[in-house]
């Protein structure tokens, strides 16, 4: 357990020292990257990817049956 803890600490220290010694423009670039990731995963998910299964079906069993029918049991119509 000590070796694993030491390894994680060394990795953390490596990245911390890298960020602390980064020039000011590098920090701004990382800020832009983090803002973009937040927009992609939080904002866009709320507005463009609604939970259709939760909205259309009441229970987990109904959701599972629907997915099973759509993916496995539904016949292939492409001829």
C-alpha cells in the first residue's frame, strides 16, 4: 500500500509542479479548455440530449424491454 500511495503522490507532485511553473498564457489555455469541457458535458447534455427513455417509460423493466426490442429482437429491414 505504501508503494501505491507513494506513486500517486509522485504523479500528483509532477503535475502540480508542471502547472505551477507554467507561463501565464498556458494557464489561460487550460482555463479555456476547462470551460469548453464544462459546456460540452454539462450544458449541451441538458439541452440537446434529453433522457428519452426516462420520459417515455415508467420503470427500468419497460426501458430494458424497449432497448432489447430495438437492438436485438427488431428485424433487420436493410435488404
